[in-house]
C-alpha cells in the first residue's frame, strides 16, 4: 500500500486547512485510515481514525474542530481542520491499516504550521 498525502501549509490561528491522502496498491487489506502528527520535541499523536464502516475516533485535543472522512471508494481520506491553534503545528502523517498500533502504512509527512 502506498499513501500519497497533500495539503497542509501555513495558516493563522483560527483558520482552516484540509489534508487529503490517497491509498493505492492492495487497498482491499485496509481496515481503517487515519492521521498521526508529530510536533518538534513531542511524541507522535494519533489525531483521527476512520474505519471502513465509517466509525470515527478523534484525539481529545481536536474533537469538535477536526473532521475525518473517506470517499465511497474508501481509498482517499480527508482531514478538515478548523479553528486551528498554534499547538496544532506539526508534521501530519497519513496512515492505513490500524490492525495494530502503530498502523502498518505511513505516508510522507506534510507540514501544518499555525501562526499565532
């Protein structure tokens, strides 16, 4: 499975950004897709996950602000980030296959920077 992420960038606090990630290859094996993030000097953090059935789970720090979704083909996942805070600044990684933690597949990171 290969994951290609796009989006991210620089935004002021309170603004919005969107991330997307498309999976290719043996996508039939994917049970869930999601996003991790890692800020400088901090441990990586699971941000959001969405299962094949559409169930979602969010980190407490992003609940009510971030929304994860998938296409009907289930091979593209989106992360809509609203009301961004400087503490959301991190490299965001797309993930697939959450049969175990950490997930099996990782995309390239994409930088999200929120200025105060």
